[in-house]
C-alpha cells in the first residue's frame, strides 16, 4: 500500500484484490450454507423414510395434534390446513404424479408420507375430511417439497 498524506491509500490493484477476496469469502460462506442445507435435507429424508410404530397411543397423539391444527385454521375462517410437508424425494417419481394431479399419486409415496396417507384413509376420510397433495415449491423450476392439505369444506 502507498501512503497519501497521513492516510493509507490502496492502489487499484490492491482494491481489486481486496474485492475478489471479499467475493470469494462470500461465495465460500454460501457454499458452506448450501452444504449444511443439503446435509440437513438428506438427514430429513433419511428420518422420514423410517416407519413409525402406529400404536394406539401414537394414533391418539396424532389425532390430538391434528385437532389443534384444524381448530386454529377453522377459527381463522380457513377450510383447509397443511398437515405435512416433505421432500419430493419421498415419492418414487420425484413428485411427478402429484404435480400432474394423477389419481394414483398415493402409490408413489414412501416412508412416513405413505403412513400419513394411510392414517388419513383409515381415520380421517371416514369423518369426511379430504386430503390433497400439492407441490408447494419449485426450486430452479423443478418440483420441490410436497404439502399434504387436510380439508373440511
């Protein structure tokens, strides 16, 4: 660095180098954050692929949790609420059937989303609740996470 009077003055080359180092540091932070997000997503997928033992206690717990969600939504004048969100990797076709609203979309579900669908079919459909599956985000223009929406309209 050259001095100009009492102040330090960066040359144009020094300033460009500084800017490049700052940009590289920023990119490194973004890549680190993306790596952590990818790791978290893989862990979420892994955990959602594991089946949960459906005991009478678990059924009661799920019904109580859903009842609270439904009551809050209904109190706000809503006729549906999202009850589950999961990565499209838990669909055998990456969410294609859901995105295209194909009638056999439930056959593509795996892991806990499959269990959630079966729970709805056995415990909530008889009470006239409907279940809708939708792709709720499109990162890079491609199907991303899936949402299950429980409706009572």
